[in-house]
């Protein structure tokens, strides 16, 4: 039997990247986005926050009004508006 593939050759599992943003409309319903904006997961809270700080305008252009940060299934904070 072969050993598991090293992390560099496989997609990380949710335990390795537990931080993620739920993308929402103004009513709090989840918004589906396409491409590289969808389904992003992060190894740390700082990485997740940096990502949303860099990409918030693109998310807003896709119809996202607010975001909520999660670590696994635990809501950390939010919703946080993407509008000034």
C-alpha cells in the first residue's frame, strides 16, 4: 500500500484550511459566485481577512453585499458589509 500523497500534491482538506467566508446578499441569503471567487478556504484568520480585503470590490460586483467569517462551522464574526 502506498502512503498518502504529500500536501503539495493534493487539495488541502477543511481541517488544514478551516477559515472561510459565507458570501451573502443584504438579507443574509448566501450568494453563489463563479470562478476563483467561489469556495475559497484559508489556513488562518489573517489569510482570510487579507483575501477579503483585497477582493471585496470584485465580490460586490458579483452581487455580494456582506460577508460572514467562519472557522469550520463556528461563526467568528459578521455579517460585515462590503459597502461604505
